[in-house]
C-alpha cells in the first residue's frame, strides 16, 4: 500500500512538472496516460465506497492532498494562502508533513533509548552487586552456624544470625566457670580440670599469634572468624578473613574495645 501511494505521488509530481515545462501538455497523449495511471492507483489504494457513504473522509483528505501538491508547484502563492487559513482553523503555527512527523518521532525514540541505556546499565550493576551480597550473606550464615551450632533454628534466618552473634559475644566475655559449666548433678562441685585452651583465645594466645610463634586451633579460628566479621561490619566473608591470616585477625581482636583477657 505504501509503495503504491509513493508511485501515485511521483506520477502527480511528474504531471505537474511536465505541465509547467510544456505549454500544451494536456493535449499530449502522455497526459492521458498519466491521468489514467493516477486514477487506477487512486482507486486501488482507496477503499470501495460503502452503501451508506459514497465518499469517505479519507478519500476527501487524499483528494485535497493531491490538489494541494499540484498547487504548491504551480501556484505557490495560492498554496501559501490556503496553508495559512488551514493553520488558523487548526490553531497551529506550522503544518507538519506526515513523513516529517514520522522522522521526528523516530528521532525521539532514539533519544529515549539513549537516555535509558545508562539506567539499564546501572540496574544491571545493582543486580550483580545484590547477587554478590546474597552470596556473602549465605557464607556469613554458614560461618555463624559453624561457630555457634548450639543456637537452634527458629525459622527466621536473620533472627537466627543475630542470636548466634549474641551467643558468641556472651561466650567471649563469660567468666571461666560459666564457660566450663556448673557442678555435678548431686550438688557437689565438679573436680577441677587441667587447664586447656578453649575456643576463645586468651590475650596471651592472641599476642603469640601476632608474633608468629603459634597459630590458632581449629575452634579458636572459627571463633575468631565470627568475631572479626562482626568487628569489620560484615565487610569480609569467612573465606576472605581466613585468607588475611591468623596474625591479621588476632590484631583485629586485640584492637577491639573488649579484647579477651
């Protein structure tokens, strides 16, 4: 349909140009052939008249468009006067050709797509960071579960993590008797146990680790990882903290507000 309209417009422009160049073009056989071709294409692109209306608004508009195209080339003053009156009726200052309007809309679409690209890129980066944060959070929950397995799951992962952190802090500052447990079931005091290193490293152990003379035990390292995660504001995952080394984590514990005695 669009190609036929373009061909019809081309034939009309050719007829106008030939009339302007040839003084008696209407008497030329070519004029009749052009008129016949234009009429056939017009009938092909226009819908057939309905029973109720012989001439549709689209046909009227197309006919006026054809006439005005001819006036623009042959009677420019008359065409300008008609354009002015049409613009006054429409209350506009400029009449935009359909092709020009489509080009303007296409340019607006390109500008909108260009404006959306930075936002889409930013959204993609945020999604990637959110996924990385979720992975870190999963690692944190696993580390807390390994450091404080005695705290049971209550269905809320966030509440469970907070309980486990509180349990680790209470264990870090509890007196030795509380960490070792109470008396026997018959009310008698439990027999003293030989001094052994618990999961919470003492200050002497921390200083020795910093000096490089020893390393943490497995239990001490697990407790230290959980404590360092809290001290660093959850900036590092357990794997990253272990990669920093025992000495680095021991320095963080010693520099905390309440280091072990």
